[in-house]
């Protein structure tokens, strides 16, 4: 099953990238995520590993994931190593007016689980896409709020100077 | 396939027996006890020896979607505090459970544990001998279910696995529905000895909702004694309930269709027995402490609940 959500954030692409690529901040904007822990020596970059969990229905599902694509500040993709099969991606693109289009995609399933797996994937669909929609909304709010504060701080500094 | 009759026979014997005994007293009991003894021997032979290697992570992983659907849609399961379980190393999970022979708490918790820690983490559950010798339930062994015996439990903990035990056993799951919000281990303290011997922490697991999946009327302890079920099958009870699809359900040997009661499970912080109760902990003291802790948690969960079944 695949799910995705996108939004346009009123901030430059580098700012958005700095948030989505930071494992420390995943819990602060990713909806339904109950765990996002660094499991590798390097916290970011190609080959970084995280243990993540997403609440879907009565279980927290996920497992160990590995970053398989790291193209700053545009693309970030991960694959599952253990747990539920998943492939996820953050896709950032510049939008007119110094803004950024941010999209999150997630393909998931449990290979080999037959009809029950097929059905469960579909039943989980609304919950998963709901989480992704909330995630991009929360990302936009977080980034825009921080940007407002940064700009205000710059103005304050300019007045003081 | 030839053995499939055994459980059916056991179950129908249970039904017939109870009817006879409630109406005619002891008539026909010698023939009956002979038949029961025969079934008991059959069942004994079927009890699998514990082989921890039978646990099969791939098998579990492929069953998780079905369990997830059952737990999420039928029981609206909710498991809290899994983060309280130490991330690695052996641990004894001690739970209360409910729901007759179809214990939804086990399903909901096993699913949650396996998705939270991953099927790679060794996780075993102790179950009644009869459960494992039931035809058709052999696949439970692939889930890591082993027959409830102290040696099996010790072996699992020594291998560094997480082990789930329900000390209340059949005594607890068949308590009447009006005692649904009571933790009842029947005074059994073996699990404390087990934790001390293996020197592992105890994590209490408290669940609510299971006793609302049918109307449980009586454990039928006197009936079980009368039929000598306790000596032959380690069955101290011959429960009587009103359950789907049977109506009056005596013995619950074939199981039943549980009502979709909401199941909530709360995992409590680990207890290091020697750190808390000294180098030689007093079993009664530990038991009383655990009972109080689990009962208080269950009371809190019960206070949250507004309606039976619905939750």
C-alpha cells in the first residue's frame, strides 16, 4: 500500500530540510510516531539507522530503518531493515516566492502474509494517510513558526544595532 | 487427523458430564471417569516437550496482520507503557488475564510486544498443557508458547528471553463476570520464586475487558473435583458461562465467540525484587506488593471505563 501527503511551506528549502533530516526532531512533528531513535554511529546521512514506531490501530508498528538516499536538500529516502516492510521518502522542491513544496511518501506492507496482509494494509490505509497529512501540516506549522521567530530576532538585532 | 476426535470427545464429555451430575448426582460416574481417564492419557501424550527453538519469527511476522486486524477492529485493543519493559535481556512479564479459554488479553499483548520490539526479540508465553495439546493449536508453539512447567520457564529466562506468565491460569480466566475487575492469582507465588532464581526483573502487565467477552457465571470448581478433572488434566475448574454461539456453555472446551469488548492493557515499570525487598525477599511480602500494585492499576483502568463491552 502507498500513502502520501504534501503541502507548501512558507520557508526556504534549506530550512525545511534541516527539520525533516534531523532525527532529534521527528517526534515533534511526525504524527503517530512514538519512537525515532538513532541506532547508528552517524546520526544522519546515507546509511544512518533509526528505530521507529508508528501507532496504527492497536499496535505500534515499524522497526529498524536505514537511510538509502540522502540528497540534501531535496530527497531523503529510507528502507526497512527489520519489522514492517516500508519505503519512505521526503521530497522537497523549491516553490515560487521562496517557499518549499514538501511531500512525504510511504509504501508499506508485510510480505508473505497473504490475504490477511492484503486486507490489513487496506484497513490501515486511512490511519496511515491521516498520520501523513497531519505530519505535513505540523511540519509547516513548526517551520513557519520558527521562521517567524528567526526573522523577528533578526529585526530585533538590527534595531539594537 | 485421527486425533482430532480427542478434544471433541473431551468437550462433549464435559458437557454430558455436567448435565448428569447436576441432575442425577453420581449416576454413571464410573464409566464416565474411565472415559475421562482415557482422554486424559491421550492428552498427556500430546503435550509437547518445550523446545524453545520451535519459535519461528517469520511465522509470527506473517501472522501479525491477522492479529492486528482482530486486535484493532474486534477488541479495539490499546496497550500502554511498553517502554517500561527493559529493551533487552531476560524479563518476567506477569499478567492478569480474562475471557475464559479465549483470552483476548493474550492476543492483544502478544501482538503489541511483537510489533514494538520486533519479532527478532525472543518472547515466550506459558500456557496450560491442555491448550498446547489441543489439535489445531500446535501452531501456537511457533509463536513461542510453551507448556507451563517450572523447567520450561527457567529455560526460557536463562536463554535471555522475555517470558509472559499468567499465574492466575484457568482459575482466573473463568472467574464470574461480576469479579471482572479483580486480579485473582489464587495465592500462587511460584512465579516470584522463578524471578528470584533466574534473577530477572518482574514487569506487571494489567489488562481489563476480557471478562466482558461472555457472561461468566461460575468456575464450577465443585463439579471439576467431582469429575476428578483436577487430578487428570490439572483442571481445577469446569466453568459455566453464557456465550456465543452455544448459549449455556459448560467447560468452554471448544471455545466460544467472544463479544467485541474493548481490551486495555497497561504495562508497569519493572520491579527488581532484590533491590526492593532485600537479598532474600519474603515471598508473601512480594506477592502482597504485586497484588496491590496490579489491583490499583486495574481499579484505575476500571474507573476509566464507562460501559461494559463498549469500553
